[in-house]
């Protein structure tokens, strides 16, 4: 179906793709694997017409094509599910799907037809979605379904999926894979990008590894293992779970009593939730997304109103205080929606790192910002967290997805907060970076920070937690000690079955 030949792409200070050859056959899943910043998204954006290659050619079914824009790509039946969603927040699902489609009747009647077709596709591929819902109200997992439906609606034969599973629950991932397999059975070709090796092994037919813009290996899935792929990707052995020395559990650092919080749709997202996190422990919050995790975390951070109950950080009442005030009381917060509310796209890496620290005495000199200290601090964090960027003055939007995330983690985890709330801390980062982030979380635990880690990745929950709390419909339905917890038990609670 597809042959990309000798693709080279340069950005200022970066060789993002270097003479890359890449092919996809009809009916196969070809996976692109590589560290953050390796050039995967860039190659796919070239294929989708978002970037122009400096050198190289693209052939579709043996014919040379020029793809200057996504419109060209769509005309060639290429679809793309982006790493960062491209939906218009203020429009409905149906309006987003209809956007850019030729219309020969009135918009209103068109929308009815569009909604009907959406429901048809949704039913066929198990992508439950309400065509009338407004996008800003949708959770990330639902937004992605809209993106997939949008591509299916345009009859994409070649579908690019740039980290589609990063935002999905394990159950949703299983469902997605069934959908994707249906697509390849129809003879469609898929390009898959993921940092989760077990997914890569489960879905791929072929795997190509990119390293610093260059292809360094290609293997069929048969015979590949997580370890062999990790080695190909990073060039060294990677620890898939961190060493966790025992620490003494301290007093309660985060105390939540009877917390209620509204969701975006005016629903009760959190309903009288009680929870305590102790200094020196990692409390893992397991749960299917959309059960109040996001609203709870935002309420703790002062980013969303609590309608009832109280939150105390280090013994101090912080309920409905401003985010800045909550932060001053010792909270650090790693958000789940990185580019949306974790970073400012047009600000430089250095400015993003300084965002929360601009009143910090360390960076002030006679009341003015001390640029030398700021620079040193930024450089140190960029180095420690291996944020791949040409310079610290590069705007955040030019970084690869995983590197934006590492930048936010560097900022939030650089101090020693009393309480750290980390939502999906390793979502979208490569395995080398995940290893480092896990190590840092364990270090912060040793420094007595109380850590609440919200994660849909059960491997991660089990690898890091001291206790595991399961959230269901806005309440903690059970808490178990990591030592005695089993996956079956946690899985049942995630489905709403209360423990004995
Ligand atoms: N618009 C841009 N301007 C400047 N540099 C860019 C731009 N887009 C990407 N880059 C750079 O090109 C390199 C490759 O980035 P790319 O987004 O392709 O990585 P990736 O493999 O998709 O990584 P990740 O796993 O983190 O998503 C990175 O060094 C990135 O900073
Ligand atoms: Mg990418």
C-alpha cells in the first residue's frame, strides 16, 4: 500500500528523520517504536501532509504521490489519530466529524445524516459515543473515539495511530484492538505507535525501530520479546519495575473527608469520598477513567470547586483555596492533560519549568529574576529528566509528546512537596524515561512525600504502590495492601464489586 523512501526532515538544530525507508502492506499492522523524540510523529506527519519532507518520496500502491496537506492525505484515504487531539472543543461530536466534509445540502440535514452514520459506525466498531455531546465535556478516552470515527467516516484505508492507547483503559485497549483487527481484516493497513511493549507485541505484524531519526532495526513480531524490543530501542537493558526499599510510613499528609465534586456535565463526579495518604507512602489509585479521578485531583489542586467535604494538606485546610495557595501549602500536581493544562505551548522550556517558581527566592536577586540561576536550574532539570530539546529556549510546542511530559514532570517533581498527586505519570513516555520517573517517585517517597499516583496501568500500580485504592463512581470502593492485593481483586473492584 505504502512506501516511504529516503525521507529526511530537519528542524532547527534537529535531524528528526534521516533517510527513512518505511512500507506498509495491506492488511498489516506495522509498528513504529522508538524513544521520545526519535522522530516517529514527524515521519507520520509527513505522510499525513502536516510537514513536508526535505528529501524523499512517497508511493501509494506503487504510484508516486505528493502530499501537501491533510486534505491531500484524506483524498488518498489516509487517516490519522493524533497524539494530541485535534478536535474543536466547542463543537459537538457530529459537527467535528462533519467539519471539512463537502456539504451539498443544508448543514442541519447534513448533521442528522452524519449523526446517523456515526451511530452506525459506533455500533459496528464498538465505539460508544453520543453524536450530540460537546467535545469539551468529553473525557480523553471518548475524544479519541471521536477521532477514530472521524477517520472511519472518511473511509481511511491507511490509518496512522499515534499512541492511541496512551489515553485508554485496559478494557478500552482490548476493545480498540478488536476494532483495529477488524480493520486489517478488511484489508486496511495500520501504522501503530506505542510505548507499551506488551501492546506492540499483541497487535503488530512487523516492528520498525527508530533511533534519533534513523531506522536501526526491523523485525517481525514472531520471536520478539519485551526485553529484545527494549534493547533495540534504548540500546541497554531496562528495568521494567523499580527497586523499592521499605520506608517508614509517616503521619497523614493528605486527608480527604466527605469530598464531593461536580463534573463538567453538572453530574456528581465525586460523591463523599474519604481518603488518607501518609508521608512516605505511594498510594496507587486504580480505576476505570471517568470514575472521578480527574475531578478529585483537580479539587485537591484547587482547580475545581469542592461542593462538600474537606481537604487538608499537611494538617492545613486547603479546600477551595486558589491553586497558588494550595501549592504554597506543599502540593505538586502532575496533570493528565499535559499540553492542555500542564504546559504553555508558546513558552520556552525554561519558562515552562519556571512557571510555578517565579516567586521562589532562589531565582530572585534584589527583587529581580536571576536569569543565570534560572538557566542553571532549567539546564539541570532538562539534563536530569533527559528532556530532549535543542535548547532550553525552544518553545514547548516544538518538543515531542513524551518530552513535553518529561518537562512537566521535571517541574513538578523537582522540589520536595508534602503531597504529590501524579496523574498517569508515565503516559506517553518511553520505557527509559518511565524507568527514571519510577525511580524518582520512589526517591520522593524516601524523602517523605505522600504520593497519590493515579494510573490506569495496572502494571504501574502494582510496581509502585504501597497501598492500592480503587475508585468507582466517585467513591473509594476499597483499599488493599499491595502485599496482599491480587489483580483479580482489583479488577473486580474496578468493575464496581465491593470487597467483603
Ligand atoms: N515543529 C517542530 N519544530 C521543531 N522541532 C520539532 C518539531 N516537531 C518535532 N520536532 C523535533 O523533532 C524530533 C522528533 O520529534 P517527534 O515528535 O517526531 O518524536 P517522537 O518519536 O514522536 O517522540 P514521542 O515518543 O515523545 O512522541 C524531536 O527532537 C522534536 O523536538
Ligand atoms: Mg510522538
